[in-house]
C-alpha cells in the first residue's frame, strides 16, 4: 500500500493519495440519492462526463452508492485524472488503483471536506431539500411523480439555485464559476 501524504486542508487533517495538484482546480460536487432511478444514474454519468468534456473543472465525489457512485463509475472509465474522491470508510485497493490512474483520493471527514472543497454543486434526484454547502448550486429537475426527486424539485423554486435543463450547456458555464482559494499544506 502506498504511503499517503498527510495534509491539512483549511484546518482539516487529511490523508491524500494521488495528484495533489487537483486541489488547485475548480471542483464540482455531484450529489443526490443513494438509491437513484436508472434515469438518475444516467444523468449522473452524463453530468460527470459533461464537466470534464466541457470545462476545466474536476469532479468532487464521495465513494458511496447512488448518484455519486454512478458519476464515479463514468469517471473511472473515461477520465480518472479529473476525479477527486473522498474515501468514506478508509482507503481500499481500488482507491489506490484510482489514484495511480491520476485521481486524487482523500481520506478524512467526508461532509467537512465536501463543504470546504466544492466550488459548485449539482443536485440530481434528492429526496430532501437541504442545500449542499457550496457557493454555486445547480439542480437537475426530476419527474414530479417520483418521491426521490421531491427534495431536488423543491430546490428549483429558490432564487439561489440554478435550474439545469441541459447538462452540456451547464458544464460550459462552469468557466464563469469562481474558484475558492484553498489553504492546504503538507503535514509530514
């Protein structure tokens, strides 16, 4: 197992595997249901690929199931070097493989890392209407008869949430999203 780099990111203690330079890019957090519909999973895959194909941003994800897992699957196959993944339950051999393919894998407090690192967030099929911690929030509308999209659809009426009817155009507009300065240092 490779030796991790110990970091302090905005005061959070983190172990990092892979490319630290990805911390200096615009990071887009893709999130949503842990149990998405097949349509939601396809939207997540397309969203992750749209980010890497139409912007200079990287995708910020946790390694769980659902929307994040679908987005991570798409990146693993097509653009692992544009993924920043937070290992929720420790680093497994597949995380190491992902890091050796060009990704950055972080091990630390998941919610705090997502809140500190996300420059933008895209919500897909979320049952609750809680806002993610991000300066720019966008949401993909979901079917109104699907309970799993009630929360994300409720976000659409908020003036601070961008409605995303088309993913490629949304991803192109990420160039105009400000990147938050990140303070990190190697703790070794």
